[in-house]
């Protein structure tokens, strides 16, 4: 499964990367609005522990500028997390 929570992933590109019977789920449609159906599906996946987050890097809030620089380079392989304590 490929899950796009930001609306930045192209559905056609993602579908080519999926295995047979894979699922592409985007919270955002072309309008940029989430649908109740998609959010409920996502909730079910999380509750069943069937959704695995891919974390590339984590940064403390004090290093948020460096985190943005890393993301802007365009080479991240997963999510970049900012931890707030």
C-alpha cells in the first residue's frame, strides 16, 4: 500500500510502484479535500495495526531548519518527523 497524506504523490506514478492488488490511498483528491470514506479507511488500518510508517529521519524542534533543508533536497525516502517535547 502507498499512502499519500500530503497530496503530493501522483496516483499514476504510485500505481506503477504497487505490487499486484496493491492499494494507493490518498487522503486528498484533486480538490485537495479529504473524504470521510478515506479517513475511515485510514482509521481502520491504524486500529488494526496494518499501516506501517516509513520514517526517514527525525529532528528535534530546535533543528527544524535543518529538517526543511533535508526535505527540500528531494532525496528523502519516507517521512521526516519533528519531535516536540
